[in-house]
C-alpha cells in the first residue's frame, strides 16, 4: 500500500494536515530548485479528486505553451506514482485529465489570454482546486483575481495553490503581496536541502554546490529561494515582530509622526517606541489613507494620540488645525540634507521592529525600499523619493533623537 508520507518530504507534513483539516483557502509554496513543491501540489490535487466526487481542479500557467512540460506532466507523474493510472484518461486538445469513475476534470489553461477562463464549464461538481504554477510569471494580483473569480464559485470549500521561486527583486509583486497577512492563507517555504538526496540524484547536489562556491548570491536565489535583491536594499535591519498589548503597555519613550497626504499621496500617522539603550525602534500603530481630510484624520487618531506629534512642516495650516483641536503637535525642522541624515541614522539602529499585522504599509515600505540604478546599472547617489511616506513619518517622529552619538558624518552613501 502506498503511503503519502513516502512520497512527500517532512517539510510538507504540516501543510498536508492543514489542507486535510480545511484550515485555510490559499496555500503559497515558495522554494528554490528541487524543493518538490510542485510534486506535493500535484499529489494533493489527484488525491482530492479521488476522494471528493464534487472536486474538479484547474491548473494555470502564464503562457499556454508551457502547460505540457510543467503542470500537465506533473499531474500525470502524480497519477502514476500513486498507482491509479487505470482510473484516469488524459487528453491534449484541449489539455485535460478525466477521472473515469465520475467524469471529474483536471483542466489546464494558459493566461496569455485571461478571457479563456470565462468559458470554463463543468458537467459535475465545481472547481474546488486551482493551481497557479510559477506565480511570479503572472502579471500581478489583478490577473490572478480575475482568473479566481471565474473558477471559485458554486462550492463551499476551495483550495487555491500558488507555487513559485521568490523573485530576486524585492519589489516584484509576488514579494510585496506575500508580506501582507491573510488569515486564510498559509505560506510554506522549503528547499532542496529538505529532500532526500536519492530523490533528486547526486548530480543535482553537485551542481548546487558548484554554484554555491562560485556565485553564492545566485545559489541563494536559485536553490534556497531567497530574495537576494539587486544589492541596493536600504534597510537591512528591519524585522517583523508581533508587538503585544503587554509590550505596548511597557513602552515609555513614545514618538508620533505625520506625513501629510496630497492628491494621490497618502496621509500617514505613526506611533512608535524608541529604546535608546538597545538602539531599537518598535513601530506598532499606523493610520495610512489616501484623500483623508484633516477632520477625519483627527477623529481617527485622537483616541490613540499620547505624545507629541512631529509633522512635515510643508503643511503649516494643517499643523495649526491639529493644534487648535487639542493635539500636541510641532513641525519637523527638516534642515539641509535631513533626508539623507535621517535615513542613515535609521540604518544604523540595531533593529527596526515593525508589527506587519498592525502596520502593514510601514512594513512594506521599509522592507522594499531600494536604491535606484542609472542607465549604466550603477546605484544613484541619492535615496528615491517615492513609496517612502511611512519612512518620512518615522524620520519626523524621531527627529529630536537623531544626533551624532549613533551616526557617522553624512558624506555620501555607504553601499
């Protein structure tokens, strides 16, 4: 008798149990080469089709011509290794695999023409399972949503698989999307090092070790699935931390900052604690909204306002309005070279702890803030003035703390 535990690596045991107990809807599997994530997903699809007579599945690739050599053959592999070939019939025009006892379908589509999903019809059951393979090849979350809206209907339980090697660029939409917490999503990451050597073959490990020796950065991205970035990541000291109510109750060195929104730019208010002794900042409250009026902003912030707010001085009228409504607020000095000085000061903190559940926009900005390159591929000698509203608010909040005790003279970027 075939046991699933003999076909999947222990790194996937918890995910299998989670799927079986219906704890989540969305399952994201990140990993480098040889992580066997696609093998695991294909096994789950075949098993669910066999066990649930209402379950159909659909597998997506960005480009239709890639279907046969990837998801289609992967499903055939799962059917074969499970020893159930006699129960399935495979077709290529269009690509589909039929479970013969009931007529359930495992369908395959390319999203080079996303409108194709609108014509998908079933004779029995519903598309319980969807799988987006090589997720980073798709154009963005809107394309994924459009496809899911076409297939996630008519049932009461869905399993949405996404598999990918995390893109190298931290600003890729996949890396940005996975930062945001979703209670109905489980993210699993593993590597070839979790896989028995005889499953992949000795040569696979030889190639991996060769690349590790001669190009470690490429090895870390291709085999370990790390987001290695372009080398221009500005804040390497950012950490995600669940900041509890008990921790907040003990914070005694609070700071607040405001970056005023204008047109499409967001209004940002942040609250944080600065631990001078350990040189750590804890950011645990944010208000981030576009086209937020001052009266509404004051209404939202007032119950959480505890200490002096340091705000962008470009909006003196807004500062006066907050002041006249009982807020403790002052303008930031923002002297010459204050942006560069402030960012370098933040860089040299031991850690910038951000609770990404409480402050998702702040965590995203700090985690994805990168130096830009010129046309020659060299890093520009200035920090980008975009996607930095939470960073600016943090600088304003900590302006009085920025002194020469913890920062070297600002004489250029340290890359």
